[in-house]
């Protein structure tokens, strides 16, 4: 594994932790709308931060999934949880892909 891969894996792990913190704070404050705003800002930051590392195709995929997809289930807290779970799954999948076959 390259130094760049190691750096990216560390970054991904930090972002998973940050996402978990944002979600926990929103649930604790009982403010899903504010939590959703924080997650949206976080997603934009992560997509921008991944740009120098990943292929344009992967960046386009994650941009579409993260920034152009909405979850409407009726309950704002459920929507927030779904969005957080989706982001967490993508980051874990990216980390596994980096470990097994390199940066996409």
C-alpha cells in the first residue's frame, strides 16, 4: 500500500468518526433539520477532499450518490439516519477497495 493510500485511509476513518459525531449531536439536540444541514456541508467537504485522490468516474459517482440523492421517508430523523448510513457505507466500501485493489 502506498503512502497516498495510507493517508486516504486515515482521512476516511476520520470522516466516519466526524459523521458519527454530527449524527449523535443532532439526535441528542433533537434537531434533525440542523443535523441534516451539517451532514450536507460535511458531504460537500468530503467530496471536494476526495477529488485529488480518486478517479473522475468515482468522483462523479459519489457526487451523484451523496449530493444529488434525497431520502424522503416522512420522518426527518429517519431521513437523517438513512443519509448518514449511506455515507458511512460508501466510506467503508471505499476503504475496503483501497485496501484490496488500490485507490479507485
